[in-house]
């Protein structure tokens, strides 16, 4: 891992654990083992770093969604795999990085906001496709549009992750994710 990637990895972890406003360049420099001046060489401003984090995290999401799409599975299994992404963050004692950024949107550089918005749009687009696929497979019962249900699922999983992290109740996250899926499959 080169220095620039190491900086992004450490910064992502810090955002996921503390929030964007909860870390400084000194925190990153210490964990990476470089001076702050070297960090500024790679990312001149925190906003520049924030944009790079959003690009990197979005690419990670796209990789995960492509992996899930490649599964030889029906839509309900894909939906469970999507929920497992959030579960993985919880297990790592982290939040969804973009969920953390969204909670701080008023204090973010406006240049970061289009990437933040696009991340959520990408989630909704993918979920809408999977829900429509599940409906066509007669797996899902969706009163209303697939896009409406996609926004509900994304919001509920983000909220369940937030609450489980704050309370330490990982079983509550699992129960919420399971209930969400059951509510559209009619199983349970």
C-alpha cells in the first residue's frame, strides 16, 4: 500500500469511527507515520481529502454491488448480501462512512456534497433494480414503487446501524435487517 492509499485507509477509518469533524491531519499523520507537512503534500486540504474519501468509498461500494450482482442468486439473497455490508461495518465497530458524512453535511465543504448525494443515489438505484427483479421473480410484494421501498431500506439500514453502534446491540441490527427483508418477501 502506497502512502496515499494508507492515508485514505486511515482517514476512512477515522471518519467511520469519529466522524469527519472528529479527526485532524495530526491524527492521520501519527497513524500513518508521516509528518503533517507530508500529508498536506498528498492532500493539500481536508476538503480535498474528503472528496478523495468519497471517491474511494464509492468505488468500494461499486465493487461490492458488482460482487453481489455476480452471485448466482435470486433477489432476496442479493438483498441479504446488501444488508451484510452494513453488518460488516458494525462488526468492525464503524459506521457507513457516507452516513457519518451525511450527519455532518452542514459543516462539509460544498464541493463534497455532490459526491455525497451521488453515493446515496447509487444505493437507491441498485436497490430499486434488485427490488424490481425480486418483484418480477414473485419474491417481493411491494405496495408502491420499488424506488420508494429502496429509500425505505437504505434509510432503515443506516438507522439500524446507527442505533446498534450507539447501543452496542448488534442483535437488534440483525433483527431489523431480517424484518425489513421479511416485510417485502411476505415470509415471517
